[in-house]
C-alpha cells in the first residue's frame, strides 16, 4: 500500500486528506467546466444514426478490447434492453469524434425488466430500495458506459496491451488532456439529466466499488445495496435518486453538471417535438 492510500485509511488524517482531495477536485472541476464546452459536447441519441454510434463504441470497448461480449459482424454491440433505453454520447468537437456513450434503461411495466433485475436481483439485499418497491415508470438503470481507449488515461504496466489507452500528447492539447478524465463523470451527469427530465426517481447501476468510492470524492454518493458479485468483474448494486445526486455535489462539479444539463435539456425538447 503506498503512502497516499495509507493516509486515506488513517481515521483522523484520512478524513482530512479526503476533504483536501475533494476540495482540489472541486477547484479543478470549476476550471474544467469552463473548457468542457470548448472541446466536448454531450449528445442525446435523437436518431438511429446516433444510436448506432453508441453501439459501435460499445463494440469497440466491450467486444474488441475487454472481450466481455462476442465480436459482432456488423461492428455494433446491442442487446434486448436497447429498445427500452435512452442513449447519450460525448463528442470531441475538434475532431468530430464520439468518445464515449452511456444508456439509461427504463421500464414501462412488469414485462420490461432492468438488467439488474434480470441478472443481479439476488445481489440486492436492501429490500427497502429494491426496484420492485417503486412505480415502474419511475425506475431506471445506468448501463453500458463505455469510453474509447484514445480518450482514457491508463498507467502502462507489464500486461500485454495495457498501454494502448495512453493519450497521445502530440494529438491533444494540455487543456484537452485535463478534460478527458472527466468524460466518465460527464456521462453519469448526462444520464442523470436524462432521467430527472423524463420522470425517473430511482436509478440503479452495477459498478466497481472503487468507482463508487471515486465518485464519492466529487459528491456523487451512490448507496450500495448489496455485496459485490462477479458480473463482468467484481461489481456491486448501487442506488441513487435526484435528491441524493444534488445534495452533496461539490460546487465545482455543480458547475460542470449545469453545463451538461443545459445541453441535454435542449436536445430532450427536440425529442419531444419530433
């Protein structure tokens, strides 16, 4: 365990250290949100063309890179839940390249289960927050979040192919490089906006506990509903609602959220008009 992890795990010093890290992240977010719209733009998949862009990104990440799913001949990763989902993507504006995607799986009735209900229901031990306790029209699941390797930072190690996600310093400016780690956070914020503006009150997600801990640093506190299980790696069921999402979001990340929310809401209005 390195020194910064030891500090974080020390009862008194750990609390102080976490606050310092959180404050630093919030200050950074203030700066990043100013640049976010310059380099990155969230898109709601308003048409089939954009949905297929999401399916291609998912194929790149889930089939080609991670091998969680089989390679598809058409280069698009799809499943049974896509027909009941809203999709969001983030575009890198200078290159007109879609960097990442996420979907919000919704349910119109008992015949439309969420992925967590179909595959991981036994992992939910908190019955009070079980999706079966809520109105079907008000539940959703954040799912299939994927970020292309070109837009991720990863430390090179000794495993074959582990360094393929390192960002090229030649291709992107310093400011752009600072934006890229916020892409995943931007996707969660885009999904949250889509949910809150379409009547969703209860949101579920299967995620790695370490990701949940990282999200807590910026004030997005997912409530764990059960122990981790083997589901494309070690993942646990989590819950969040609009009140929890907005309550602890740090000022810097609220600024970033407002930037994303404005863009997403304008596009959702276009969806309503079509």
